[in-house]
């Protein structure tokens, strides 16, 4: 049931963006709940590169995403120098945060509008949406989230010139993650 809710929410969000209704100034939408101190801050996943920094105003300040373990910022482009001297770019889109205080449910969506990874003779191009949703513990120290990823990548390698990886929103797989509230230095 939760997976169906997430898929419906993601599809509604995509249609809302396509209609041009997103807030272009990056300000929280009217009526957005300010995040309480136990929710705002830095969340780091166990056994995963995910690290999400939530501002008290209910926005994502930054996130470390698994693909490349790169820190991104909403609606900004991050350029990364690779070991071979080439550069890769990660253009983030909107990052949506919703929090329901009554149930302590936290929803975070991270949109990557354009990813271009180059290393030696290998290139990955594409975009993705990652959705993390789950409940914050009563003590505010952990967040048990289900992660659903919807990548749309094309890899160009000498062996596979046009290998496509795309996940249908109706067939997404939930991966459970446990996040811990940490200080920025951790």
C-alpha cells in the first residue's frame, strides 16, 4: 500500500512539474510545515552513501546521492573531476520535503535533471528521481525510510554502445534504509 502511495505521489508531482506549477524561486510552498529541530539537520544512511541535509524551513540544503557519491544542491549543477582528469556533471532539479507531524512521516524526493558521467571510454547520461519515505523515531535519532529509485540512464561503453537502464514507476522496488541523525562533521 505504501509503495502505491509513493508511486501515485511521484506521478502527481511529475505532472505538476510538467504543468509549470513549481515554485521557481526555491521557496517553500505556502502552508509548508516548518521542520521541528529533531527532523531538521543531517541524516546519514547506514550502509549507503545517502546523506540528506534538511533545513528548518522544510527544504533540502544538500544531499549526497549514491551515483558517484556526489554532494548535490537543489537546482544547481555540480562538476566533479574524475581520476582520469575528465569531468562529470550532476544537474539537480527540485528536492521536495513533506513532513506530517501527527504521524512523524517524512517524505523526501530528489530529482536529478541531467547526469553526465565520463570516465575513460565510458559515459553515462540520464536523469532520475529518488523517493525516500518513512517514519522518524520518537526520540528523533533515526528515520526508517523506504527508498524507491526511478533512473533513466543510457550507458555508452566500448562493449555496450547504448545500454539503457530505466525503471517504470509502476515497477519500482523499495529498498529499506535506516538513517541516523548526525552532526555535520560526521
